[in-house]
C-alpha cells in the first residue's frame, strides 16, 4: 500500500513504497526511524559520518552532528531521499558530486554550517530540487553554472554569507527560480547580466549588503518582482526607471536605513501597484514627481529631514485623505521644523496640477 503525507515548506511530500532488496534494512546506530525506515532521524546524536540508509528512506535528518564534510558517494544508496536536513553539521565545503544519486531530492537544508567553498558540480543530479537553503554560511563566491542542474529550483536561501559580487552565468539553468534571498552578505556589485537567467523572480532580498549604487543594468531584465528589499545598503540616490521593468507587479519595496538622499524624478516611472513602501531612517527631503500614492496601504517616512514646501504637497494631500497616521516631521523651512507634515501650515498656498488630480481620482 502507498500513502502520502502532506507537509508545507520546511518538510516535504513523502511517498512511501515497498522495501528494496539488498539495501540497509536496519535503522542506523544512534538514530531512530519511523515507518519502516521511511524517516531516519539522527538529530544531535554525535555522528561523525553520514550513515547508510535504504532506498525506501524519504527523509533523513542529520542536524547538529559534527560531520565536517560530505564524502563522494555518501548518498549512493539513498536514491529515494526527498528531504535531507544537514543544518548545524560543521560542514566546511561542498565538493563536486557531493549529492550524486539524489535524483528525487526536493528539499536540501545546509543552513548554519561553515561552508566557505562550493565546488563546480556540487549539485549535479539534483534535477528535482525545489528548495535549497544555504543561509548562515561563509560562501564568498559561486562558480558559474553552479545551479544549472536545478531546473526546478523555486526558493534559494543565501542570506548571511560573504558574497561580494554576482557575475553573469551564476544562475544559468535556474530559470524557474522565484524567491532569491541574499540579505546580509557583502555584495557591492551586481554585474550587468547577473540576473538575466532568473527573470521570473517574484521575491528578491538584497538588504544588509554594501551596494552604494542601484544595480540598474542587472535588474533591467526582471519582469515580475513583487517584493524587493534594499534596506541597509549605503545608497544615496535611486535613478530614473529603477523599477520600470517590474513596476506593474511590485507591491512591497523596502528602502529604509540607507542614508538615501534623493530620488531622481523618474525613479518610480512604471510603478503602479506598490502597497507597502518603507522609507524611514534616511536623509530624504522630498519625494519624486513620478511617485503615485493611489495604491499605498502601508508607508513609513519617519526620521527623514522633510522639506515642507509645495514639492511635498502631494504627500500632504494624501495624508489628509488617508486613515494611515504617519510620523513624518518637517526639517525645512526653519519655521516649520519639528512640526508633523500632516499638521504643517506650509502647504496652504500650494496648488495641485489638474492632470495629476484627475489621475489620482482614478485610483
């Protein structure tokens, strides 16, 4: 009889089948097993090497063991694995052919190790892999085409590593990648073409890096980004057409804690769907002419030196019509310093252009 167990992200879909002759038929020493070796649990039991398991094993949990490395051929008898957990195993390197034979693997967790090197061919055979977690390691470089075997990769976690740049070819083959998390690295440069192979990204996290300029050329092929985080990058300006290629899909944009001083007038050209925008803790005095408030439901503006002049009048008008209570204080002109934008009298003589008013009414 076959049975199916449904679990969400973090575990997996397990399909149980009959035992395979000639494969290991006992639960590995120190581990405990369930469902006739379907699940092999070896969490924190002091293992020094990867145990042999049967082809019927679907999930193997090796977390919190001192494994150090993954020998070639370690999984040759584990061809039925769907989910493999190797977090906190003090792994230092992922060698070539490390996961050879795991053609059914969907979930691979390698978070919070000491991985500094991923060799070419490390992920060969992982054609069904959908979720790859490499966050919390020390990876400083990704070989060209390293993800090429993963034609079904959907989520890639690379947060909190030491990546310094992205080059063209890094994501070759991973055309279905939708969530790419690279927060907390040392990225200074996203080279033109480095994201061309993953143009269907929906979520892109680049916060807590070291980029001083917006990577316009690298982002220009992205088409359907819904969420972009750039907070805590030392960018002073956002250029014209920064989000144009995916602006009609983008709903969440994080630009907080950057030291951001200015938007070019056309920075928000093409942005028509944004609902959440975080701009707090910057050095902004005004918002660009291309910015529209019609779809905004969550906006943060605190700790910016806002200039309460007519250029900021669209913000004030939106505040007057919105139920959202914002903390946004005037820094200029001097007589308005410290007053909330919502309460300032500096906008009483400002007029809204008729064309802009009608556009706002359509929202």
